[in-house]
C-alpha cells in the first residue's frame, strides 16, 4: 500500500499494489485470490477495515538513506529504541497531559505499529534492542515482521508493568549462546551469572576458538523524580562477563549530567556525589561504587532522545566496550525541524516519544581471527 499519486494499479486488476488517492479514503477494500484448488468460496478474500490516510513524510525517512543495506560481515549495526508501550499511550493522562498535541488516531497501536515496522525494517540492523514493548505487539506484529528480514526475537515482560524488553539479532551473523533475564531488584541476591555463562561457553569449544563473542544487554531503568540510583548500580558493579565485549543498550532515564550516566561512562561514582542526596538528607545513601568496564557512549550525548511537550533531553544510550569495539558510523538523528513538525513526539509521522539510536560498529578482531569473518554472539 503506498500513499502517492492517483494511480489505481491493483483496483480491478491483477496487480498487488493499491495506491491510495483522496477519493478512496474511508472506503473499503476487497481482493480476489486464486488458490491452488479453485473453489468458488475461496475466491474472495476481504479486509473490511476502511482505507486511512498515511503519515506522509516520516521522521526516519532520511535516516533510511544511510541504512539501505545490511552491513557486511565484520561490522554490526545496532539500534536501541523505546517504542512507547500501548499500555501507556492509551491512558487518559497521556491523551490529555503528556501528548495532547498528538492526533488521537496516531496514538492507536494499529497505526503506530505499522510505522514501527516500516521504521525498523528500514534500518537493516543486526541487533535491535527495544524497550516498552507490549507482549501482543511483539508476538503478533514485530516478531513476524522482523523474522521476514532475518531477525530472531527474544522477549521478557515486566509483569507489573505489562510491557517489557525485546531484543532481536540477525540469524546469519549471530547464534544465541545464552540468555539471562535479570530483574535488578532480585539480582541483589547474588546470582552466579558469570559461572553460568562459562558453563554455557564450555559446551561450544569451536565457538570459543574462532568466533568473536558479544554480550548484548538491553535495559529500561525505572524513572523517579527524586531518584537516580537503584539496584541497577549495585548489580552492574559486579564483575559480569569480564572477558567478553559488551554492548549495553537502553532507556536509562538519565541525562548526561546524572550520577547514573557518570557511573556507567567513567567507571565509578564518589560517595559525595549530589545524586546520593537526591531524595533529601534524611534518605542520604553515600557510598563509593566502581565497575570494571570501560564503556563509551557510541552515539555520544545528543541534545535529546526524548521530546515531548513538557520535556526534552537525552535519556537513551548505547554503551560499548571502548577497548574491544570501534564505532564505524553513527546514523544522524532527525533534524529539529523534522521532530517538531507536529509540535512534539509522538506524532502522525513518528510512532514514539523517543528517537531510535543507530550506529555501526566494527569489532577489533584478534590477528588469528582476521580471516574468519563470520560472527557469533551471546545475548543476555
């Protein structure tokens, strides 16, 4: 289905496309099929939803110009994106307070998921980390759509929020070695994740010898106006997967000036950091924390990755192991004019209140692996 021009190819013909023009908006479509065994009752198949107007030019159209093809072996293109869960978009608070500028139909999940599939497919990514994913959207929409483009999907729901995390990887570049679904509040009870991973890898001696392994993490940190440090900081400080390059994607709900960002990017946080008293002196929690990772924000610190009527700022990041991975290309974000065409996000031309981060990395392969171009990966 395309949205340009008065062409009626497919209408009353054997074509497979129908180009929408203004006179057919609101009308209904039906089509004829010719099955292998022609039975009269099988001839007519109908989709009785009315024809709706498309979004026109989208915020991601220009970005697709950079990602027309899947990058070759040896390089990996990664995407991190909070896609705005339907469970949040459909509340009265969202319609009247958060996104009053957004046309009601553009907040409907049927409309937004079509935009999402178009956007994600056009990025030709090898790794996609999504946050705020409704289970039905994953099962009925994103998983089958991205499967057609060679991507395998994993999903973990957050039971209390009724939405979760989805992670996709390209099957002809990666194979799943292990998956760990971590609830940070439970991780404080000391899960032996490092030991589990070693046991998994021991089963694949060929993989250990010839394939570059990656640990891909996808997270969505809880937002609270008076809190920046949660159980995440305690857990990530543990020495998980010390010998495997890390790609850490997510909506961290933290700006570059926050203690969370400073902790992740610099490797530590001082006990006198101001965020320790962000909830008031009576709840001060001062401690010095550090972690062993050397992480770099692959896409830098954009002016914003979240743009709504009452707020805009950088909350989303893709952190990579600066000692093992190299940024090859960062796909530019939409221009400010594109983002604000309909005042703010989401809109009829953009399905979420966040903006996807996209970059291509080129791994540093050991010399003995220079001739071995096929990548394999681990995911958690």
